[in-house]
């Protein structure tokens, strides 16, 4: 038999649509013995060992990430292409039926994340060479997706933050052409946020490529940036193999680019 008070506490703690790990439930005050009995009675349903829901059909990728965000001891956000996709700015439709979500955090993601649903793949991107820990704590550079009423919102990078995260993946995970398409549509970025992020970012390649692309499309906000005050490092950066060297930003770009 399950204690009625503990059952009610579990219901409030784990609403339909979210998941939780056993260690997290224990930290919230539930007895490990109660949790084991809840699993045996199927009050808790097992998604993968040590990870539970109350109603398995209610879980989707947003519920998984929102759950991770509320349980995590460190900031983890949907970022890069996935965050731009949230805003309708990704310019890319995958032919695969498998959902691919880019998550950005300083610490590696828990292994159980990719054991829940074979149709969802979560890719971890380390932020150690991209953002200082202090910036990852700031909600000013995040947006909220209130994806389901009464549940916590999903946190994802603002377009200003997401584009620098995405450009860090050129050309290994994002093509130069795709990067150009992304930049072309970003006509409404906040110059104040962009300036602060360019000052904070540790990715020399990402910053130089961002400035080169910004110059190519000459968005209205570009004139408010101050490249001479950003740390752009020294030496050239090879982004497009076999490309031409742009001497202003000291990066190689495709030969056919203007």
C-alpha cells in the first residue's frame, strides 16, 4: 500500500508531461522505499532505469528538456539551430523522422537522456569555450516556450545567443551556405544584446564569422556594433577549406562569396 499523503505529494511534484529521476525525487522528500513501491504498483512508469513518469503518453521532447532543466544543478538550454528553429529561423527542414535537439551546457548531459525515445536525439554542445559560466546563468539571453499550460516553460537561447552558438559549428555540423541563410534572415536582432554577447563570447571563430556575415548583409543593427572593442584573437582562422582569405576579419571564406 502506498501512503496517501506521499501519493498526493508525488502527483503535485510530477505533473503529467514531465519526468523525474529517482535521486531527484529523493531530494524532494520522497522515501526511496515509497518510490520503489510506486514503480511496482505502476503509479510510476519507468521510461529507462531510474527515470519515471506518471503518464507515459504525455511525454514529448519539450517535456523531457523542461524536466532536465528543473532537475539540473547547472544551466542547460536549447540552443543553436534548435533555438533558431523555435523562432522559425532555422531555414532547414530535416527529412529524417527523428527529432534532433541541440542542448548547450557546461557539463555533459546525463546518459539517460538518449535512452527514453529512439525517435529523439539530444546532442550536447559544451559551452566551456563559448560562454562564461556567469552568462549561462542570465535569463536575459533566454526565451520561454510556454508549451503546456500549468507546466514550467521550456528555456531556449534568444536569436542573438543562438546564432553565435550555431556559427561555432561551421563547417563541421553546419555548412557555410546554411550559416549565410541564417544570417540573412536575422534583420531584427537587438544590437545591445548582440554587443554584450560578442564581448562575452570566447569563440574567436564564431565572432569573426558572425561579423563577416553581418557585413555581407549589412543589417541595420550592424552599424551599432563595435568590432574594435571585441576580442577577436590573433592569426587567421580557416573556416572554408581551400577558400580565400578575408583580410578584414582574417578568416577563409568560400571563393565564390563576395
